[in-house]
C-alpha cells in the first residue's frame, strides 16, 4: 500500500470521540488508534491533536455548587484529560506504541523563543518514535487566552512541525455547496487555494455540541494552513477506516481536499501569520502600499505607506496592518517604535517599518 504522505497532523473533534450524552465513545477511540498505529508502523509520522477532554469530564462529574462557565470548563478539563489520555495510552500500549501528552495554551505561541522550544519538543518526540497527543490546557486557559477551538491549534501544530498534511476529522463528510441536510447538497471534493472564497462556500451552521468551533472555523483554518503549503483534508471521522482510505493513493475517498499553496511562507513568516491575536500595535496603510505588499515582488512596508498609527508599539513588537476600510491585511514585526515613524516619513532614505522577511500578508 502506498500512502500520500510521510508526515501528518490529525485533529479529532469532540463529536467523533464522544457519544450524544457526552461520554467517551471508546469503540471510536479504539478504532482510530488502530488506524494511527497502522500508519505509524508503515513509516508515517503522526502528531495527534485530540479534543474530548471537557466532554469526558462533563460526563463523569457535575459541580457540587453553582459555578461560572470558565470554572466549569477548567474543572471538566482537569478531570476529563486524565480519562482521555489514559484511554489513548492503554490502546496505543496494546500495539507497542508509546504516546506522550502535550498540553499548551495560546499564549505559548506568542513568544518566538517559547514557540521554538515547543517545536524542539515535538521534534524530539518524533525522532524517538513517540506519538505526541496535543490538546489545549483548558485547566488554565481563560476566555481571552483560548484558541477558537482545536482546529486553530491543529493548524498551528501542523505548520510548526512541517507536516505535509492536516487531516481534520469531524462528524460530516466535508464542505458542501449548500447546507448538507438540503436535498440538492453536493460535497465539494476539491478546493484550490487560489480560487477559494470563504464567503462563497455554504456549510453546516452552528457548532459542535461539546466543542467550541464549527465548519466556518475549519474553513478559515484550512485556508490559512493551505496557504502555508500544507494540504488539508476535512473528512468524517466516524467512517470506518477513514484514515487508511484517505491516505491510500489508490483509493478515491469522499471528503474535501484543500490544495496547498505552491509558494509557502518561511518558518518565521508562518509563526507571524498565526500571531494576529498577540499583536501589540496597529497601523493603517494606504491603497498604494497595500497593492505593493500583496504583489509577487518582495516589498517591505515603508513609513510613507502608513496613513495612521491606530495604537502605539515598541521595536520588536508584532503589529497588525489594516487597510483604509478597516480590514486586517497582514501582521509584521516592527523594526522600530511608533514614535519614530513620523521622523522616518520625512527622511529621504526611509528605513522599513516592517522588513519583508518579517511580514506576513493575508492571501
């Protein structure tokens, strides 16, 4: 059997891992472990991003007194993570495979040094043939520090470890042209990166019963990950042998595939691209600067292209770039502080506010 990839990140959603009552679907977990083990033993490196901890905790314990939503989530995550990772560990052990738990928060990605330390951790695990199982550390995350959901986390991880593909397993077959419950709904089998328009794709509405995200989040993350040169597959994780069929070069499998960008960003640009939530400042640029920055030519942002400083920043801060209509068009690392922009604007030889090597423009 020939597989499409040698290195993949797999994200499994809560609705794949849990029953309607919130208890863990042990048979589903066992079957997914069987498939991952098969791939692993045939030379495919796997990083697993798994939801399900909060749902598992919710099923086994109710707070003795009334608590707020964040405290409830912390409680259920702390209880459920133990149950979830124990299941995984036991099932993988039966196949002679060692797994490791990696818990992270959104804040861990905000600092480049922390980011590289985490990347080294994953590389060390994979080099030793240990399978990393990743989840957000909901026990210490609060609302403003949370990922949108594990789809966002899986995109970051896939980019960090340089996966060839990100496979997102949900409880639907993929992306549809209209709501999948409608009579004439058709599965979109392939979405080209250059042609993809988020607003033109109609999919399932609402969100997961036990998770935080939905198909719209998956579309946004899929487009960003595909922009990094990583193929993205959205498939139904409840289908038997979904992973084996999806990776088998000789099989056609019903799901949605996002074709990767042929010109991916560099490592540091990938990190900057996922760091919009950690920006310290914000500038508005004019139409001429925007046109130059999104062209195929390597162009830095000069002070002359800045219309307004929306919020101040220091040298080295990540800053958000918006156009004159208020849309976010990019993120970059400031070469100097905001109070020096005016003096550089009047200078004959302008220094780049954001050098091209530290600039990420939305596609």
